[in-house]
C-alpha cells in the first residue's frame, strides 16, 4: 500500500512557474514508477509526465520543454517543475505510483493559471 500526498498547487499568472511535489509513504518508494497526470474540467485525465524507478522520463508532447519531472528516493518525493504556464494548463494534477500491477493515486492538487 502506498499513500500519496500532492502539494504545491495554486493560482499563478500566465508565464509563471509552479513546483508540485508528491510525498509517498507506506512502501519502498524506489521500486515504483511515478507519474503526474492532470484532469481539466469536462476532460479525461491525461498523462503529463512519468519517471521510472530507474530514472527514465517521458512527457506529453504538450509539456516537453516546459515541465520537468524528477524524483528523490531518499526523501520519497517526486516533483514536477512547471515553467511558462498557460491557461490551458489549468487542471487538477494527480500523482500516481505503479509497481507490480498495483497502482495508487493521490488526492490531487489544483493548478489555476489566470491573470
């Protein structure tokens, strides 16, 4: 069992930056592939970025060059650095953890990009 708690969301102006964090507890964090997803109002949840247990990353095309995912296995955290934000990035951002067929979600953190 893994518990995930996201933080760092909020209101930011277009062009601004936010850094989301996901704190994991309850299992061996380093074994898990971690990801960030987002869900905008009226839309399906979609992948933003993933990082494997080995540190390999992949990103949605829409965020390449803007967002960076990283992990700290010593602190059991995964972060998403988001730069040059646009209104289209407004959504609830969720952290997930996957390993051995099991997957877990956090409760989400709201990101609103607006002037």
